[in-house]
C-alpha cells in the first residue's frame, strides 16, 4: 500500500464496511431469535 | 500450578516487552518517540488500535459480564463499522495530512489556544481516571494465582509498563500491541475450547447453547418496547446505534490514546485501513468473549461453584465473624448448595427432553440460585465492610480451576500482556498531550531535546498516577462499565467541538471553549442530577438511571454544537 489508493476503491471499501455492519446486526438478530 | 504455566507467564511478557523495545530503538528523535516516526504499516496500527481498547478488562470483565448478563454488552460495539467509515472520510485524512502530534492541535488552529488547552485537560482527566482500571484487573488474577497482595501486583505491572514506554515510546507501544492481540486471540480460542470440553458427558455444544438461551444469556439484539426504555435500558439497539456512533466518533476521533495510534501510520491510506481492522474484527471478538461468559454460566450448572467468587476472602471473613454470623453464613451456604444441586437435575432433564423442553423450571431454578448468590454477596460485603463486588472474579475463578496445563499459563500471560499494552498506549498519549498541549504552550521556545526529555518525565508521572489511582477503582463497580461510563461523560463533548469546527464556519475563537465547557456541563448535569438515585426508573425489575450512559455521548456532542451555533448567531446579530 505504498501508492495512494484510488478514491473509487475506497468508496467500495466503505460500502462493504457499511454492508458488513448491517449484516452483523441481521445475523445477531437471527441468532437471538433462534437461541434466546 | 505446573512449571510450564509459570514458564509461559514469565517468558511471554518478557519476550513481548524485550522485542518491542529492541524494535523501537531506531526511533530516537521527538517524532520517533511520540509517533514512531510516522512509519508504521496499517495492519500493525490496526492491531494497536484494537489492543489499546482491549485491555485485561476486556478478557476478565467482559467474560464475567457475559456470565451475569449474557450477550447484551455486545450492543455497545454494533455501531463501530458505521462510526469508522465516518471517521475515515473526515478526521483521519485531516489529522494525518496536517501532521499534528495531538488531536487538540486542530482546535487551536480552528478556534484558539484556550479551546485546545481545555480539550486537552478534559482528555487528561477522563483518561487519567480510566487508566487505573487497566492495572486493577490483572491484579485480581495475580491475587488469585499467587495470593500476592493486589497492591504489589499493581506496583509491578505499573512499573514495567511505565519503564518500557519511557524507553521505547510509541513504537514500543505499537509492537507490544501487535503481539498482545495474537496472544489474546489464542487465549480466547483456548478458553472457549476448555469450557465446551468441560461440560459433562451427554451435554454437547448445542445443548449448552439451548441451556444458555433458556437462561436468557443469548440475547444479542434487544429492541426497546418504548421510548422510556430506549433511554433507560443501557443495552438496546436504539441506544447502541445512536449513542454508540457518538461514543466511537468521540473515542477514535477525539481521544488522544487512539488518535496517536493512527498518527503513527506511514500514510493516510494506512491510517484509514488501520481503523477498518477494528470495524471488521471487534464485534466477532467481543461476541466470542461474551459467549465464553455465557457458556461458563452453563458450565457452573453442572460443576459446583461458590456463591461468592471471592471464595478465599469469604472463608477469611467468615472465620473472623461472630458465632451467630458464622451460623447464618453456613445456613445460607447449605441453601445455596441445595438450590445448585436442584438446578443441575433440572438442567439435565432439560437436555434430556431435547427440542421443545419447557424452559420455565430452569428459569425458576436460576432465579433461586441468583437470589441466594445475591444474599451471599451482601453478607460478604457487610462482614468484609466493603462495597466491592465479585463480578470481575468469575472468569479468573473459572480458568484457574479448569484450564489444562499450558493453556492456563497462556491465558494468564495474555491478561498480563493485555494490561501492559493497554496501559502503555494510555501513558504514551497522556504524556504526549501533557507536553505538546500544555508544556509547550507555557514554554513555546523549548528545543526538541527538552520536549523529548519532558515527554519521558511525563510518562513516568502518569505511570505513577495510574498506579496510585488503581488502588481506588475497585469500589466503583464492574470495571468494563466504569471505564465506558467515565469515557462517555467526556467523548461526546470532545468530538462535538471538532464537529462544530467542521459544520459551523461562523463559530470561532472563544466559541470553541465555551461550547466545549457547556457540552461537558450538560453531560455532568445528566449524570449527577437527572440520573440521581431518587429519579431511578424500573426496567426489567431493576431500578436504573433514566438515561443510559451511551446517551451521554449524544448529549455532550449535541450540546457543544447547539451552544457553538447559538454563540455564532449572537455574534452575527450583534455585528
């Protein structure tokens, strides 16, 4: 990562991170419904 | 304890510290000491960011929290990926490109010197109070393992951490942190394996999950039924998503102990990537530790456990009590053992019934055991004349009695390294802010050599401060909650003044420190007046403050932005 990363790549990384956050909550919601 | 465990307990921390100081030896100038020469790669900074937040408390207190309350604590971290994206697009590029030493330098450029000084003082107070808790947690372990007095353990850990931070600076901090996270992940994995392997024959992982679920220990997402509970209940999805975002914006965007980690990155991209490491790994890590606590709760359904996890203390206290008090204690102990035996039978029947088993008898048995445990704890507190609880002793009690040779040494070493690597980052940042934001303001002509020397002295001072304050934190409650409540009182306001700088171009000069002071005053008012004991409300059968601590971050931040805007408007209308 010595050269600067293209801003468009960063945008994709941010979208993936946000999607991961939403997915985490969805999985934990499912987990609670199944086990608790 | 086996000799192999002793070798691991001594050798691992010694190796971690020695190797980190060796690697740090190339950074000799001021920028090298404070920011590792701004040369560290993203994965190392990312591990350091995680390690700074993951102290010994993380393993001891969060696992114990999982035992007592299940997975609810996980709510605190759910907002992390969202907050990290906001930070990567705002503060991280600015701080890194501006080549500042502290986050608060920005405030002087944007507002004025008093704003920078006030922000630094608020940071020093909040971090100074929290720093003692990093030492208290491992002292519990040493006390249980060796019977070493907690004061001696605190002195030992505080002394070692301060010494290598003074010599190695930020580079030593970061390299210690990387190794801490590796050892910590190993420790968590091994402990999970040990608790599952320790279940009785015929009770498998799936049964343990069913028992934990029936005992209300697996609620990872809680939706509040009404607005009142969204505010009062500490752990719910609404508070987590709103309060949590502000908490992490404040913690990673305005707390020097974290900002200093990514300021050491070799470029803006490396700094941004380092924060995303936490965004992806933090929730799974916390989930694993909390699940470990919930499974320990199930483990003790089948294995006898003392009613108070400070069993050694309890025997000593009972021995010194009057004959009448001893008799009452023995009766309580018998009732507790009978209730625990009854619960074991019910748990086995629950497993035998398979899917569709009725959880009600198990829940009643849990309630009975819980009542007797509370009574025993109250008796111990009365006899020992203390307000201390035993929550942080649950996980240490489990691993000392149940982990196999080698793994026990690894877990204890992980706790010691975690304590040191969290403390070192705090000492390093406290020293940096004290010197760069306060000392250099008083003596602006100080040459770099003098600033470097003062940074080492400041590290020594904060090391001593942490050691002394560690003696007083035990009575505050369960460590992990204490740290977050204290932090939440400051982070919102601190981040709010940065936000004011970006959102309100008309706010300038004195608006900064007046708004910052107002935001902090609003949070303090909430903590000490709104949340005072007479105002407590009933949630889940317990009296709790009407405003949960995660909301402090929102109150502080919004307070600063509103007051700052009003001041700017007033000035504009006057002119």
